């Protein structure tokens, strides 16, 4: 028989063990979900490449830290739908090898599927692979992007000139990602997925040492994508923020805090004030994280609030992502650490981050990149890390057993349409949407729809496309000349959470409408009569034919008098 005192000790120990286990919200399930592999991974890209409704993964693999090593395949992992992955590299990206530091998915040719951009180090050609719609990629580099050897630690997509297609920005540090003689590049899309080098005259000239990241985000809230270039170098060769004039021409902006030794940057609204702030991994004092608050919302005044991360140790970190791990509506933080367990911080809602310990399975991986997304369709955001530099090089997946996302995407702002001077001209509309996690290419939405119509009824719709980071774009066809047009954006996330933006209005350019034509279709008929009757006795503008802010018999008489016109 166990003595009573020993039994109590055992029970207390067992209970403590259960309590510790219960705290593990992100559980390492790599063995059950990922193939066994041992390749040097630099970066991760996530998208539904085969249009089956779940999220697949590309690992950008490239051997060698400071010198070129063995050329490797970019690994394609296909999701079963339940978060179990198979390596289908050899059938999806057949014959492709390189020293890949960067991977990014985006629809460059406008056919509705995601294509793949792979950036290489050590002065090698970047690759553009085109999706056939079923998740099989063809290397069409030679006919689609300029021939130019670059040392690229990161390449990313974004519509910089507001024409509705995805352009490319890329790091280029010269002889290697640690070089000092490179110029970042900007490539413009012709609309069909063919690119020209538009660097000259569009981004500031001059070499930037050791470029590690490029990030598109709307720093000033004007619906265009600004550009941030992060560097590993120390002052004076610090990172740059360049503001877009709306046409894809960039100029230096803002008093961004001094940084050094940055490996990656991420943008997110840390304090709920509507603008995007920045975190630079390893970019702060003594290799701590740099947290920079967008002080005026215009991208021209920044405040170093790195002390809001507690603790913020001086260790070798390589990447970070914001995400809402507890479904409370604010962005928390995960940091990928070299040779130690990932650190996770909870946001108090005002941008103060406190580390939560024992919340993720301990590990000693040398993590170079981290991504957050729901991989098994349970409404929770999981974590994937890519390993390189040291250790076993086994990429890992941590499944989330915490709170389910029940919150809709947030419509931060919708562009106000100003009718032009050409009758029949279409109206592009841009919107800034954010959800529960951050990514260079936005959250994975089920749908984003521009809803619009006349007479106060949103009877028509058009799909909106992601144009980079948090921005989406849709096009509204011209409505009846002179009519009052209403429009709104509806966003639905992967779990069906639906958010509707405000209903905005504008008057379509052209001759004033016939007052009796309440739906603006050019005819006075039963539809107009129905609008009057439905609004009778109210101040609904759709039924107010005489403009006195009340729908009554006078409005009805106006419609009846013009009936049949």
C-alpha cells in the first residue's frame, strides 16, 4: 500500500502534469501530418493550389547559409482536407531545383488560380511557375519575367499601379543576400502575367545592403500599396519605407525608427486604431524585436514601442506573425526562434504583448520562417515552421486546440466612388479587409463580393480580387445615368463568418434621371411603383421622387403620371 503522504504527492504531481498538458494549445503533430524530410527550408507559402477548398504548402528550400550549397527542390505538400499532407513535389513542380530563399503564391494571369514565384540566392534567376488550374505548375520564366540574376531573400506580389493585376517587388543584394551592391527591383504586370522591369523612375535608386524582406502594405490608408524593404545590415544602411503615390511611383516616407540586423517584417494593427503597425524580427536593440507603431496613421510618423513586448530577449529570431489565438478580436504574436521553442505572446488589446509559456510544444528547431493558417478546417489557426541552418531540418506543424474563430473579417475602409466624366465608365472599388491573422498576401477568404444597385437595393454583385496584403479590388459596371447608386462590400472568411461593410452611395454621371424612374433603369414601370409602395410613409430615399424626404401620395402621383415612359 502506498503511504497516504506519498499518495498525496503523487496526486498533486499528476494533477500538475495534467494542468501543464492542458496549457499546450499548439501541439506538435508533425509525425502524424508531415512527411519525413531533412532539407534546408528558408520560407513557406500557403494557398489552395488545387482548388479543393483546403490549404496546401510550398517550402522554399535552398542549401547554404553564406555560400551556395546543393540545389534543392521547392517542396509542395498537398493537404488531404484534414490537415494531413503528402509530398507531391515531383508531379506538381517537376524538374525544378535551385537555391530558393523565397516562395509566394498569387494569380498573375487572372485565370482564378494561384501561380508560384520562387526567388533564388547567389545571383540566380528568379522563377515564375504557372498553375494549370489543378495545382500542376509549368516553368514559364523565360517568357514572363525579365532575365536577370539576383540574390533574392524575398519576392512578393502586389498591385502597385491600381490596374487590377499583381506586380512584383523583390530583394536583390548583389552577389548574395548578404551582399552590399544590390538594388531592389520592381516588375510591372501587363495584365496577362508578363512582366517588365520598371525599377528605374519608380523606386528610389541606390544599393541597400543585405536585403532580407520586402513587404507591401497600405501604410497611409489611401488604398494603394506602400513598400517596405527590410535589411540585415546595421546603420546607416537601415530598412526603408517607401510611400506609393497611387500610380506605382514610390518615394521615401516617414521617420521610421532606426533598425539593424532585421530578418523579416510583418504588418498588423496591434492596438485596434485602424492603421497598420510593423514588427521587425531581430531588428531592435541587441537583436530584440522592433515594434513600431504607426503614430499618425499616415505612415509618416512612427514610434518605437518595443518595450511593449515582454519579455523581448536578445536572441536569434528569424520571423514572426500576428494572429488572434484566443478569438478576442486583437492580434497576438508568434515568433520563430533559432534553436529554441517558439515564443507566443498575448495582446491585451492595446498593443502590449506578454509571453504565454507552456502553450506550444517545446522544441529546439532552428526555425527560419513561420506561417499561421487553419489547415484541418476546424476553425482554429495552426502554426507551421520551416527549419534551416542547423538541426534536423524537419519542418513542423503545430495544431491548435484553442478557441474557434467566430469573428467576421473587419472592413477597415471602403473606397468612396467619385463618378467620372464619361457616361458608361465602370467604377473600380478598393477595400481594406483584415481578419484573424496576417500574411504578405492577406487572409484566405471564402469570398469577397462587391454588392451594388440603384434605388437603395443591392441587387447586383461582382467578385473582388486580392491585390496585396489587406487590399481587395472589384469593378462595378456603369449604372443608369444620373441614378443614385448604393454599394457595399461583403467578406466571408474560411469558416463562414460574414462581415458587411457600410453602404456607400454616389450619383452616376450623366443626365439627371426621370424623377419617376426610381430604379434608374430608364423606364417607369411596375418596378418603380413597387419601390414607392414599399417605402410609403417613410423617408426612404429610393421612394422619394420629389425630394421632400418623405414618401407619400405626391411621389405615387409622379410615378403614375409617367407610367409607361
